[in-house]
C-alpha cells in the first residue's frame, strides 16, 4: 500500500463520484478506478458499494476513511517537521563558551532565540581546552573561545575583536584621567584570573605589561573576570579587562581606555564534519552580528 493509494481513496470517499475525484486528482477515471480496486484487493474487503448511479462507502470504508485521513495528516506533520529541521528551525544546539565572552554572545543568543524559538538551546560555560575536548566527544556543537584555534579537524571563524580597558577603584588617583597608558599601572597591585582558568586572557594581560616594560605585580587571583572587577570595586587592586565588561555597571569602579593598541578576539570553533542545520543557521546569524 502506497500513500498515493490513500490519497486516491480519500478523494473518492469525499466526492463519492469517480469522475469528480479523478478531476480533482488530475488523472483519468479508468486508472483511478483501477487503483481503488487494487487497494480493495490488497485489503481483502470492499471500501465502496457501487452501482451505475451511486457510489457509497461500506461500513469498513467509513472506518478506513478516518484512519486514512489520520495517516495522511501524520505524514504531512512529519514532512513539515523534517522540513523545519532541514532549515535549522527545530532540533537541539549545544554551545560551549568562555566566561569572558559572555557580554558578546548574550545579544547574539537573544537574536537567535527570537528567530528560532523552537530550537532547544543548551549553554555551558567552559574553558577553551574543555571545549576542544567536548567538540572531539561531540557533546557540544559549537565552541566560543577567546582566540582562533587551528586544527585539521575544526573550523574557526572570528566573531569580533575588542580592545582592553583599565578598570580602577572609583577613588583611585588615576581615575580622573580620560585614558591611561599601561605603563601608568606599573606600581599598582594587579588582580588577574589564574592562567589555568583562561590562558588567552591571562597571557594577553601579561604580554601587555611586558610590552610596557614591566612585569605586573599580581596581588590577587580571581576565578573569573566578573570577580576580578568585583575585587577592584573593593579597592584591592587594578585590572585590565575586555572592553565589553564596562557594561557590567559595577558600583565603585571606573573604566578607562588604554592608549596601547591591544585587542582580544572572540571566535567560533566547530567540527568540520558537523552537519547540524541549527548550528549553521547560528553561524550565519553570528556572521551578520559580527559584521
């Protein structure tokens, strides 16, 4: 039994006239009558009671009509669901991200949810190394890291670049300046996240200080940049952070531009063999967002 046989049967059952049913189906009447006969032979019982002037459903035909309509409706639902999945409109998308990229990705995630509300979106804050492992294990579809990663098994695409800013306690003597040189912070106690919590950010800060001619006095380590800023607000030191963190609106701190040209990158990484339509729609949105 084929789906077309069900459609033929339902059309004849609705018209109760083979000529009108054939016209609706854009086919000749004799082949339609032949197909209905074959369906009845396959089932082993008649679906229609026929006379020269009249066609009507048998009792078995009435029951079969309800089930045939239900089966066709389920097939159509399956087709629509599959079509949406092929367009990335349904399914599941699992994303890993480094905490320092939070402020970049929140607007992107909001846009994605608005555009694809039926996709199940799962987010996991992870170190870059953990994201690489998760991609290898196929437990995430996409990683969002703070530096492009080169691997024969991964694609990498830059999302955006952002400058560093100095964050100081509100009452700090340098807080009144509109901008600072990193060298101005040489004698200050630095607050920095430990390297094992995010080597890209950590190394970038150390490199900035080295380029300015000094090794930073790391007086305190904090697990995340948000905690770094909170400690600065308590007057425990100064820090260099990605510019997006100025949106945090912490009381007790000021953000000042630095004069050195230094940026921190945010990049997407994903497996080259990843075929998820949901992922590729997210990447398209990210390209537009980053542009």
